[in-house]
């Protein structure tokens, strides 16, 4: 079974990462590779690490170019996917790496993104309770945001097991600069980033906040409120998330740990580390793996969970390919066998 795949936004970081994974996928043939401002250029000029695809020429992102494939990956800016997706055939598997189809609430979408809501698709984070079943046979899939991927993996086991309070969840996460995209920005040049960290989107302003609350609330079966502070770290890739939540009365450390271990014991890509070993972003670089560790702070009656992912792989492209595999009935780990890279 050979699957033809088109990738839009292929000159950006997310689209390039999708191509990197698909180039090693045993069941895939890569068809159209599209871009906007970079259309007409060789892919090798923009992404020289993609050796097997270096001589491919980027074409314009149009419905005509994307149609005719079994799968279309949309790695486009937020707000740009919905119009194209609506014109693609219903029997094409469309996987949106942007935000357009993640949120269930039109009000939350309009508040944080300022445009009409395009609707909600099955959510491409298979490790969430019930998510994998919804992806089987799906023809439209919304890939989670990178921060929400790490946050939900960090906290969902505790909420799903009924161990955590939902009224005081605090999350601080550090992301590499690739999370801001490939467009040139002064605050992302080397002399601004090296040797420095800074917060942004402070005070509930970050667009991923409602997505986090949506996923955690679904797991808890009741509303969960999140205070989220993202920070920019002087590294190209990776996310380190530190998430804390109040523990319900009578819950002890052994019960907490058992919930996380049981939630992920059969998952191929999510690993609860042995006690005493804490996650590092370098351990999951360029892989679809997530590492998690937790501790109980009895003084504050809070669980502290640290989770690391590669924002471009598990946080975007890896999750997209994993979801494609499930939707099409392929081996879930196909094309995703790479281990982390260290040092």
C-alpha cells in the first residue's frame, strides 16, 4: 500500500519537518511540495538537510496542486488552512498543522484569533483518552499546538484519574526559537537570543491557552482553568514544560505516580522516567518521543510534572504523521523510529 502525500508550507519549519519524516516513511510517496513566497525555488536552497528532496521545486499552494493525493498536510499560518481544506475532496485525508480546526468553542476561537470559527476536527494527540479511536478512519485531523501537546501529556493522567483540582493549574514552559516560525524577526536573531531567556504572552494572552483548557477539562469532566506563561529559550528546538496542580484530599505520591505510569505504560512515544531521573530537551531532540517526570510537594499540596518534547516533531510534524498512520490503518510508529539526538 503506497500513499501519495502532498505537503503545503514546505519551506517553513513545520512543513520541512513533515517532509523529513515522510522521506523515511515506508508507505509514502511524496507528491506536490508547495509554498507561497518561495514557490519556484529548489527545496535544497531552503532546506539543504532534506537531501533526497533537494532537487524538487516548490510550487504554489493551490487547491489544484494539492488535489489528487491520498493525504494533504497543511502547514500554513493560522487562519489560512480552512479555506483550502474546505475545497479539497471529502475522501482526501487532510491534516491541519495550524490552529484552524483545534478549538471546539467558536467564542474562544474568535477571542484569541479574531476571525470566524472554521469548525472542529478530530484531535491529533492519540495518547489522550479516547482520541486514538476517533482518529481511526478520519478524513480530517487537527494537529495540536506544540505547547498544548506537552501540557496535556503532562497533566491529563492526573485529571483523567480524578486526582487533581481544576481551579489552580499553573504552567510555565520554555520553547526553542523554531516555535516562532521561520520568518525573520529581530527578537529571534542570534545576538538577541544567545545567553538570554524571556517570557512572552504573559497574563493569559497566549493563543494556546484555550486549547490547553479544552483538553484538560475534557479529561477532568469539569472545567479546568489554566494560568500559562511561555518563555523563549536560547535553543533552536524543544519544549520544557513545568506544570503544577493542586492534589485532591487524600491523594498520596504513590497514587499519583501510578496514574501516570498506567496511563502511558503501553504508549510507544510517551515515557514516564524512573524516579529521580528528570527530563531534558536534548534527550528527545528530533524524535517523536516525550519524557515525563513528576513529584509531589506536600507543603503546597501540589503535583509538579515536567515534560519535554521536540516542538517540531512530537509537537507538530511527528504528531501529524502518527495521526496519519492511525487514520489509514498503518503501523502507528511507521516513519517515526528515530531515537533522540545527543549531545
